[in-house]
C-alpha cells in the first residue's frame, strides 16, 4: 500500500508561553468564565491539566471566539469532563466481554481443526508479510519474558504466567500454543490477524460465535480497536469524530435499531459514537443477555440533562427505540 505524501507544514512561529495554574485560571476569567473559587479551580488544573481540559471548554464558548457564553461556570466544564470519564469506563465495560469472546472464538475455531499451532502456518493467511510480522511479535514476547526477572511464586498463592510456564517447561515447539498467544495479543493485533485469514469460512465461523456475520465482524472490530485505544489512553470520547464507523447490518438476524434510518441517513451520526454504542449493545444481547449495560448508559446520560447529545450522534429520544427500550426496562 503506497503512503500518502506528507502535507506542507505551517509557516507561523509558535510563541505561546507556558503558564502556571494561577495564570491559567486568570486566562479563563479573562475569557468570561466566572471562577469564584480560584483555589478549587487550580486544584483541578493540577490534577487534570489545562491542555486536557481545554477541548471540554469548546461547547461552552461563543462561535468563532475564545470567549465563554453568558451563564457558563467552571463546574460546567468539570461536569462534562467527568461525564466523558464515566462514559469511557462504561464503554470499556461493554468492550470487555466482546474482546474476551472474540479471543475465545478465534482460538476455538482455528485450534480444533488446525491444531494448537495453527497461527504459525502460512497457509491460513492471505498476506505473508503481515503473517511474518505477527510471528515476530510472538517471538519478541517470548524473548522479553525470558529476559525478564523470574516470576516469583509463593506456594499456591502465586502462579507463574502461562507464557512463563510454557517457556521454562517446554523446548519444542519454539512458540507457545494458540490459547496462550491469543490472550497476550492486543485487540488491534487480534483484529489484524483475523483480517488476514485466507478462508472466508473461518471468519464466518468466528463471527457466528458473536452473533454476527464476517463483514460485520471485520468492520466492528476495526471500530472497536479505535474506540478502545481512546478509552485506554483517557482520550476525549463523547464528541470525537472517530474516523471509522461500524458497518450497519442489513440482516434482521442481527439486533439493531428499529428505526435503522436514525443512523443510516445521517453522515454525522455514522462518524460519531452512537453507532458504536448500538453495535456494543447488539453484541451484548448474544454474549451477556442479562447485562444491565443499556440501563446504566441511560442513567449516566440522565445524570447530565444539559448534555448536547447531537455531539455523540444520538437523537434526543434515543431510548425510545424498541432496541433500547426493551433492555432499559428489563
């Protein structure tokens, strides 16, 4: 794949000075934000950082201006920041069973017919270079484990990791079995491994374990990797344009919004978080049918009645769609 030529750099000279916390509080006040408790504001800036908090000020500013709108207070910024933090944790909570089930499905489907070391065999993959890159990741992981300080054990209280046990017990095969390897790979590495599988039947079988089809599996996992990385690095999630979006299901066998046009006909919603939330809930119906995740999502949003839902790509009456309503009331 050819790389795009880099864009031209800007010509301006950056000369903004670093400001201490009292100066940053004064700057926000100059821009029209009332801050009666300066010490409290400085404490939050120490704990959060002005640069990290800055994007959460944008919805409260006047159009094309650094000035805050009338009636906005410092707590409005904090409430939005802490909402986003809770949202990231909630999304990670939904991603956990999806990621675990994805790993299990890959190991189960590929290992049973093809053996414990299937991932080492080039015949299962479309792109040899990508396959070799994956194998090198596994080799590097093993080398790092052997170079590391030996894991301490204390009777039955602490057990060695599976990789440590394999490497110190077995000499052949050189690399561990699939079930050890898959548990140590990132979601992004897993997604790329499955994308590189040669046989469509393998992808279909893996997807079926999650209640979807192969095209949805590839699209949704690619999107989940992006979202998970944002959450894991404490990035801004609620109004981010993701740059990737989950494919919309066409089969009625895959749970989705009753009003499919709510996402399909809106370019903005396709690019925002809302279809990701729908995709996660769709998978939870298969993987964790008694989950209260939808209710917790509703409760979190209800705690912030002034939240501009359109920034998440969500309609204001999102919870009325039967897809959500049936899970929220249960």
